[in-house]
C-alpha cells in the first residue's frame, strides 16, 4: 500500500509500465511512421509508398490496441465498483433514498466509493438532487475512504 494517505488532491493512480513506457513508445511509433510516410512522399516518385502506409496503419493499430487493452479492465473495474457501491448504499441509505439508487450514474457511484460511511447518505442525496459530477462529489468528501485497489 502507498505510504501517502489518499485524498482528493492525491488519489490518482499511475501505472508506470503503461503511462511511462507502453503509451509513449507506441505514440512515438505512430509519429515515426508518419515521418517515414511523408519522407517518401516528399522524395518524389509515387504519390505515396504502400510500404509506408502499411507501417503507419500497423503502428496506429498497435497504439489503439494498447489503449483498448488498458480501457477494458478499467470498464470492468467501474462495473465492480458500481455493484459494490449499490450494495453499500442499500445497507446505509434509508428507504426514500434506497429506492433511488438506480438513478445514480456509474461516475457518481465511482466517486461515492471514496466517501466514509457516515457521510455517504447525505452525499448520495446531494448527488441525486443536484446531479453532481464525479469531480464535484470527490471535492465534497470530508472524510476520505481510500481505494488502493484501483489502477
């Protein structure tokens, strides 16, 4: 677990292999493929070089694959968080609000996971009535409940 306690100012998680290696490598690959393509176009001859176009397509496909491979598990995590928070809200909310749990969006539920049990009912009511965004909910939390599992 990280040494620094989580708060609104410090809760973003970085995956060094993705954010500082894979993402940049594939972005640079697309840039170099574009440079390669334009160098062949500028050198005269054919309007375009099929080899350069194929390199660009392949590099772009790899970049898209890297981001899709990253985004699919995040979507699954959001679905699990949605389920966990719906169960938690069912336990903590009184009946008038409990029946409105399905009205909360996935973004709202993902933000509410950081609220302590004591402040969750009032914050959930605010989220429903004021249609608060993920960021607004996180900013409103007074007693931060850390989530060290999300990557």
